[in-house]
């Protein structure tokens, strides 16, 4: 049997601590695009609130979104936080592309080769490479490694990549390092994403991480450095 990698052992510890994770938010491609744009700043909590308000008060179908008066849509988007007018505009943009280019069915987009699908996803507002990878992974379109873009500090602190000033360089380096220690398997990639995200949200915060409660502190490069300094 193949020996578990360091990352696999870390994931086991995180799973023992937090339990098995389920995706937060939708896993349908069109709904993921709406959800991503439903909150700002885009935390799960704000996106969920904006998305639920949209579903209840306007409806999610492209025609329903396009039919809604701009003012009403912006009012609904206030549930998801700041810049509601801009997010309302983005909702219409998404609905418009889906109707015009995909005849209302975005699943066609996912039937293309992976790189083409990723390129097509990036035509939608706010969808970066990292977001597109997450959509491909969680819609089960392709087994591509995706990391939680707002918790990239977690793998970096564990020693997967070196932290720099440039977010994209951090993401790419951490992604490559994580990828090297995982089996090529979509379920494993989803599990990794969700556990790293949960840890970043709960304990490994950007400011003042709660290292004394952390189940993987013994593996953490950042924590070791903190101890050496004190
Ligand atoms: S020890 Fe601290 S910095 Fe390291 S992973 Fe745990 S919470 Fe994050």
C-alpha cells in the first residue's frame, strides 16, 4: 500500500477535528455563477444571503432576472452586502450571456474540453482562474485541483509554497505544492478544498490565527517560526 503523504495525514487530522465536509452553496454551474456574485465582499455567509433573497424575491431563471426592474434587483441584492447596484448589473449580465450564448442551458458550456470550458467561464463577471477551477471541480466536470481563494494562507502556513506579496503567485505555488501530494481524484480534491476552507474560516484566520486550538499545529511552519521567535 502507498504511504500517506504529509498532506493526506493533515487532512485526516482536520477531518477528525471538523468532521466530513459538505459543499457550502450550490453545485450547479449557473447557480454557482449567481452565488459567487450574490454577496460582497464575497464570503459564504453574504453570498448565501444574497442568493436566497434572489431566489425568493425574483427567481433564479435567466428570464426572471432580466425581467426584474434594475431598482428592484438592486434592492434585493442589498441582502448580500455592499455595492448592490453593481451586483444587480452582474446578475443581469450572467442571465443575458446564458440566454444569448447558451440558449438558457449552461450545461453545454461544461461539455467542452476542460481548458475551453475554463476560458468560457472566465467570460462571466468576477470569475477568475481559481473560481473557474472551483466550478469545474464542484460541478464534477473535471478533476482539477482548486484551493479556496480567500484561505490560501492555510496551505502557505503549512509550508505548501512560500508567501509573497502577489496573490496569484501564492495561489499557483500553493496549488502546485498541494497537487504534488494528492492522488489524482476529484473526491480527494473536493475534500481538500473544503477542509482547508473550513480551517481557514474557523481557526487559521488571516489575523490572529488560533494556533493554540489548532489540531495541526505540530505540522505548521508558521507556528514553528512563531514559537522560535517567542
Ligand atoms: S498552527 Fe496556526 S497558523 Fe498553523 S495551521 Fe494552525 S491555526 Fe493556522
